[in-house]
C-alpha cells in the first residue's frame, strides 16, 4: 500500500487532473482531425474522494 500526503496548495489536484484533461483534449483533437463528432457513450474518468471521516481513519 502507498499513502501520499501533501500540504494544501501543493498541486495534488493538478497532478491528477492534468493527465485527464490532456487525454480528453487529445480525443477531441483526434475526432476533429477525422471530421467526426465526439461520442460520449462511455466513462472518461472516475474521481473518487473519501469522506472526511474515512480520510481521518
């Protein structure tokens, strides 16, 4: 198991969010290069956050 902790404002959200955003933008770019519409029929990203009580355990 790995536990990571960092101070507020250290960029944790960006560290996880930027790769997701990059992938979404690449899919959009690829679709427009092929003159296709983007079909959103599947899960693109799943973001799971614990409740405060679970995080404290």
